[in-house]
C-alpha cells in the first residue's frame, strides 16, 4: 500500500501519523486522567518535530485549539476533559473531527464516523469534515449508509467487498446502492 | 601553669585535632549490633544520658522481636550483625573529584530528569564549591525561618539545642517497640530532620530535605520529627531523587508527625532510591515507619508519596485521628518495574468524633514487579460519625507483573461510614494504538497513560515536585514494554 512513495503498512502507527495520515476511530478509547488538549499538544508537536518544524508553545497552541474546537461546536470545557472519558457517543466522534482539525493531515481515514450519531450530531460532524476538505487533503470516508453522504458529498465512491474494490463511481453509485442494496452488486458480479 | 604543661597541653590538643580529623575521614564502626555499638554512636554524637538510655531501651526491646513476615515481599534473611551502624559523614575527599568519576548511568538518569549540571554535581556528591553554596543557601533559609520562629535543623542539633521538645515528642507517635524496624531505628538512628512550628505560625516556605541529600548518604537510619503547634501549618518535602548506587542495603527510617489543635501538616515524598538492576541484584530495602497523630481538634495531616525506587518498599504512612473533627489523607503512587517489590499503603485510625480520612492509592506494576496495597481503616468505639473514603487502583503493564490489594476494615461504631473502591486494569493495546496513531511513540504513550492514571495523586504534590514526579515515572518505566 503506497502512500507518498512509501509503503504505509511497513510503518509503525506513530510513523504513519507523523507522515500525515489521520485515522478517526469508530470506537475512540477512553484514556482516564489524560487531558484532551495535552494529548493533542503531544501529538501535534511529535508531528511537527518529524517535519523539522519548531514545537508550538503553549500560547500559540491554545489559540489554535480554541479556534478549531469551534468547528465541532464544542465549548472550551471540552478541551480540559480527559480523553473521551465520560463522553457521549456523539462527543467522541466530534472529538475525532476536532483532532483532525488540529493535526491537519494529508490523508484522513474516517472509520464509520456516522455510526451511533443522532441527526444533529451528524450535521455537526459533517460540517466539520466539509470545512476540512481541500486540494491538499484526501479524505477516505468509510460508511455503510447514504445518510452521511447527504451532508458530505463525495467526489468518488468505491464499493469494497471481501477486501477488494468491486465498483467505483460518483455520488450516484452510493444512491443506487442505497436503493438496490449490496446484493445488487453481487448479482452484477456473478452475471 | 608552667610553660612545660602548656606545651604538653598544646601538643595533646594538636594530637587530638589530628586524631579527630582522621576519624572523620574514615570512621566506620565494625559490623555488628550490641550495646557497645549503641554507646559508641551516642558518644560520637555527644548525646545526653537520656538519649543513650532511650536508645538502649529500644535496643533491648528490639532484641526480643522478630522481623514481620506478613508483608507480600520476599528477600533473603538480613544479617543484622553484618551491618555497620555507624559511619561518620563522608568527607568531600571521599567523594568523586569530578563528574568524570561518576557512574555514567547515574549521570544519564540525572540528565533525563532535567537536573541542571550544577545540581547534578551536588547530587552525585562531587567535591565542588557548589556543596558550600548549598550550605549557604541552607543558612539563608534558616534565617528566614528563625524570623518566623520555626525551628528546622538536624535531629542531632535538636537533641543538643531543644532537648525539651525532643524528649516531649520523640516516640510519642511511633513508640520505641512499635515494630521491628522502628525499634531498630530507635536504637541506632544516626541523624535526620527536626521541625517545630510554633503556635499560629504558617511556615513561610516549603521545608525540604533537598539540600541535605549529600549528608543523607551517611545514614540509612534517619529519624524525622515534625511538630506543628496549635493553629500552625507546614509543608514538608522529602526528596530522594538521587538514585543511590549502594548494594542491597537496609534503609529503616522513622518519621513522626504531631499536629496539635487546628494545625496542618502536609508531608510529601518522592522516593527514588536505587531499585537494583533488571535481574533484581542490589537495591535498597526501604523498610520505613511513618505515622502522624492529629492530637488536637480540627488537626489535619496529609501524606503524599511517589514511590518509584527501592528493591523492596515496606511502608505505611498512617494517621491517628485523635482530635475531634480531625482529617487524615493519604495519596500514593507506587511503581514497581523489573524485579521491584512494594507492599505499601496506610492506616487510618479514627478515635475522635467526626474524624474524616481519604485514601487514594495508585499502584503500577511493570516488568516482573509485584505491587501490593495494604491498608487499614479502623474506627474506634469513640469515633462518632467517622467517615472514610478509599480508592485503590492498580495498573498492570505486561503480563509478568502482579498487583494485590489487602484492605482491612475494623469498625466499632455504628455511625461510621466507610467506602472502599478498587479497580485493576491493564494498559490496553487499544489505548496504546490510539496514542500511537496520533504520532506519539510507544514509550511516550505509556508514560502519558500512566501519568493520567496517577493524576489524582500528582495534583496533591507541590508544583515543582509534581513535574519531577512525572519525569521520574518516565525514567522508571523505561524498558517496561517491548
């Protein structure tokens, strides 16, 4: 699996992150006692260090996170809480998007970011992701449903089955899938 | 007096001086413990008769006692007759001449702890002027303290200059025959710290043993006595951040705290004695008795400890809550890596009415470390409305270590409320993967998770100590994974 000319799978997780890959977890873990913003500072500075950039000092860093936390419509108290500890399902997912906003990855993989979200949280997460779209950033969104794609309109849709891409298309492919189900593709493949 | 006599006297005096000098340089008593050795210690320290008597009583009691066997630790039998119980302070000549002569491993640790070069020299016992600097610093402190009426000096100095206070309070919280190691300490202690804060005085600075680290090399049997008189308050820091290179060595200290009516004592320890090597060779046996008594109403004693060093730790800083409405607290982080063993916890003895106690214990076991929490909450018949809250968490790193919890609860008053919560968890692969996929390396991730686990305790430490404790955990955890 090549990423920017390197074999991604040969790299340990921390090296992938430092190379600009971000993974938004489907089930983010709780880390009791570890401050959310402290994790982000360690993370961002590890990545900056790898890029040969100077570490951000506390003031610059705080300014950055206070700005980015608005993207997911959370207040500052969100920053001081322990990582995901006692967060609701929606807060955990918003935290993932907040982290992505701070770390500004080149490649983001969002693993079922829509699962377990109510409609309001879904809109917030989607708006956060849309804000982060740009020509320098690839976002791979993994989902089972069309719902999220109503808010985050994909450029390309791939259908993954048995570890392979079995079909590619534009946003219409996802709509057709929603109507006809995944079995439709299997039938097409069998025919 | 004839000229001849004067000359003889001068000669004698000179001879004496020279003899004394040699004595200081290489004065170590022969191994073994008997009444003669105790008399020798007492004589060397120019102690009054009552002090010697107290030591001898302790020794006679000790001779009838056997080592405690109930702790969850294992070590070969200690030969108490093979230990030398008196060693004069090492002179600067004994120490390394420069950092080049100091064990590079030790220097590496200092560097990781972020200790400035000059301080590293002091810690390593290098004979430099900095040692004298530190003495003068201590003197400056003393002036400021004296202004407030606070007495803070070595135990020997207290015996000499404040015998009334020492006689009144010594052994009043930890009696001579309290336990095997306390009895041994009472017989042979060489020095330690003494502090008295007079009525209504808030001690103007955190008292610290930091500048005494060099001197602390001399004795493994320290004795500390802290008295906070009515309405006074004091915060005392005990830092042994200098890893010692000594081999399996017994360290049996006694600390007694007395808080009178409305007084407040906060006692913080960061203990990092040499833990032995990865195979469990060497290291300190840290068998320490620490106890405080809230002797008046509304008194408050708080123990905070971060125990990362020593091959074996056997230590239960306790509070006797005699005064009504008095408060006892115990906050502890104990880490065992490699072959380290710890059996540590506290005793909260509720005697007065409306007494409250809080116990927060965080045990971390890594490598083949064994970590036990042992705690007693005792509510006497007299302790109406006593309350205790205990939280006892263990964190395991790897699958070859062990965590054990031994809570004892004895309640003799039906109005008491005692709560106990305990958890045992492992650093999960999921947590590690989460941190790593944010660009944080594996060791840093473990550090971060462990520090988060200890947060409730670290926030009780004075600021600069908290920073040191966090760094220390990082160093102590090195090689705990992978």
